[in-house]
């Protein structure tokens, strides 16, 4: 299938498909006229990629785990491990944001809020 058809079925732009291809998330072969030709299973795989993105996975993370997921995209054990890792990352980030929020709250109403906080 050509890039325009794939883009329409997945709901992304042609530029996004080219970018996914550059990252190694999807592969095409070149037709004699130079057009890209994508396999039919590219639709399901790119929809899977988009779902992973909505769950907080970056394209780099998806590319790293891509081969394993393409071979067995519904592997409960593999997905559970990935989700547990992502939850740990989110929890750590939430802790960082909570500390940052506390620091900002402490500085509200300070005479010079960008000065280093007093030690102690």
C-alpha cells in the first residue's frame, strides 16, 4: 500500500509515516517509480504504536521494544513488564514534580522569589 493510503488508515500525516520509517518503526520497499510500498500489516502495527504513545511511551521507547512487540504484540508478560517500568518512571516524575511544587509554594510572596532559598 502506498504512503497516502497508510497515512489515511492510521490517521497520521505522510510526514509522520516517513518519520516512523526513519526511526525504524515501519519499513517499506521502493517501487520502480520510487514510491514507497508498505505491507498490509503496517496498519495494525502503526495503530499499535499510536496506542503505545497515548499510554506515555516515546517513539524511541517503542522503537527499542518494537521487534519484541511485533513478534508477539499481545504478550501479556512482556507488556506487563513494560507497563510496570513506565509506572515506576511516572511515580519518580510525580515525586519530582511534588518537590518542585513545594519549592514554588514556598517562594510565593517572597521578596525576591528567584534568590536561593536560605539553608536550614
